[in-house]
């Protein structure tokens, strides 16, 4: 047993960071699945293995899509499993373990730091250990203040067990998970500004990412430190998208029947929920018009920001594409953000990310249309919600067929890992196999030692480090 553990540990250490992420999240899915399969976590007599698996993947991916009514199916112990799974996954499965090792040993291995960089997508200028400590402090401080405000709001609203509801929704909001202890999400509180705005702020803080939070703290502490270009791009892109989405949702024909205050609040909340991929709703998504559904799908695809708790394309990726289009329309040869030149490699990476994401979305939509006979807008929103790890649905999740559930499970897992991460992992695996085949013939290893290639992109690399842009 001890030898097997050592071999497994050595095997895991030998994995590339991308492959380690795949294995790590799969491991946590299995753990949550096994826990949710225990009858002591149920309120009902029986929960099928498929529903438990679907829920486990949804928890670890922080998607929030469910095939059963979680409030009627799982008891307080099951909800605690949800909460712990959401917290671990929202922080990145390596973060808590790394912090525990850091607290006991005072340092981290190079392997763990590399995986942490892959999880958190931090810029090269950020010091990993310091950044990790700040993540833990930011997370629990924000969640604590959010829980205190929600506790008061839920108490005033007459919610049973307000403290538990406050803690659960504070964690779920900041980790952009979309799970709720209420059967209809937050529809009961559609006119409650305190609850809606608190959930929105928590979701925005989680979605804009730890890069921005850390950068803003450094800027405040030292008047000489200026916010990085990444931070400025994220803030402008995020709040610009929130403003545009709120205006478009405000003119939805169904929302127009609501009083002005509730209508404005609902438009803002649903925009934030879709863009940050938090997945809560204060208004039934099934009642939105087709045009508004399209806006919601676009917002879910755009997504949160790098090093945040949300999913989707990431704000720096799609804003780079917008900058490219604007430069093209103006006839400029150089692509700039706030008068900073964007390295060509970053633009290539952004368009590759967009293409891969849209391909995954198209394949998922096609497969779900094959397996289930739901309207196109319902199907497209379901796939966009799963791939973006959002959790919004037009009510078709519980009616999915066996193969439909498999499609959504795959989409949620892909969305949690990231389409680009999976693609890079597949390419790396292919290169490993190709290298092994090329250096071994009939069991004899070739002695090939090629000369290192000259770096022809030195200027671009220097600009990348200078601009410090994360896509």
C-alpha cells in the first residue's frame, strides 16, 4: 500500500501542470460524488448515481446546474458537501493545499508553484507565495463581510436559518457557483435591493479576479505603484459589459411589466449573474424573450476574468479581440490598449482562445440537439451555461435524457478546466508520445541532442513582460 502511494505520488509529480489540473479536478469530482452517494446526505429515499454524478461535477465546476431539486433532495449534510466543494474549487484546488503546506513548511515545491500558476493565471511579475497568501486573505475576508450583510438581510426577510443561508450564499456568490438553498434561486427577493446588490458585489469581486484585488491593494499601499495594464483592461471591460447588458435587459418585454425599481434591479442583477457566471436569478429565465436570451448567452460566453472564480472566455481575451477590430477599422498597423502596444503573440492567443471556445460551444449544442428535443434557444443557453460554468437554465436541466446529461457533464468539466487548457494538454500529450516514439526504435534510445534554436521573438517577449497582459 505504501509503495503504491509513493508510485502514485511520483506519477503525479511527473505530470505537466495542465495534466495535473485534469487529474486533480477529476479526483475531487470522485470525492464529492462518493459523499453525495451516501444516504446520510439525502432527504429522499433514493437518488440515482447519474444525478449524484451530475451534481458532483456541477459543484466542482461551480456551474450550479442541477437535475434534481437540491433543497428537497439533499439535507444539511449534503449542502455542507456542496459548500466545501464550491469553496475548494472556487479557490482552485491547489490553493488551499498549497497554503497548508506553506504554513507548515514555509516553502512550496517548484512543481506546486507551476501548477498554481496554471490555476491562477498570474502574471510573471507576481510573486507566487505572496500572491497565494493574499488570495486566502481576500477570499475569507470578503466572504465574511458578505455573510454578515446577508445574515441581516435574510433575517429581515424572515428566512428560516438565516445564518446558514447567508454563509452558503456568500461563498456561492464569491465563488460564482450559483447554488442556492432556496428552491427558486433568489426569485423571492427580486425586489430586495440589499440582497440583490450584496450578491452582485460578491459575484463581481470573485469574477474580476485576484490579480485585480492584489494589484489594487498594492496601488493603495504604495502611492508610487500604478495599477497594471491587466487591471485596467479587466475593470473597463467588466463594467462596460455590465452597463451594456443592463441597458439591453432593461428593455426586455417581460421585464417591462415590473415596477421601475424592480425592473432596473432585475436587469442589473441578471447581467452581473450572467457575465460573472455566478448563475443566480431573481427573475425566471424561461420567461425572457428570445432576444434577451441571446444577450444572456453572449454575456455568459464573455465571462469573468483571469485568476478569478468565474468561467467563460475571460475579459482580457475578448477585449483584445475588440481592440484588434477597432485598430483594423481605423487602419492602424499596431494594436493598442490605453496607448500600450499589445504584443502580436497575445492577439494570436486571444483569437485562438475565442475560436476554440466557440468550437466547443458549437459541438456541445449540436450534441445536445441530437440527444434531446428541446427548443434551440433553450439548448444553446443550457450549453453556454454549462461551458461557462454559470448555472442559468430555462428549466430543461431536470428533463435531460441520459445522453443529454452526459453532454452537459462534459461541458461543465471542460468549462472548469478551460478549453485552452484542455487543448494545450492534448498537444503536450501528443508531443510527449511523438517524442517517445522518435527517440526509441526497437527498444534502443537514440542519442539526439539538437542545438537550441535562436529566439527570433526577443522583442515580442520583452514587450509581453513589460505590458504584463494576461489573456
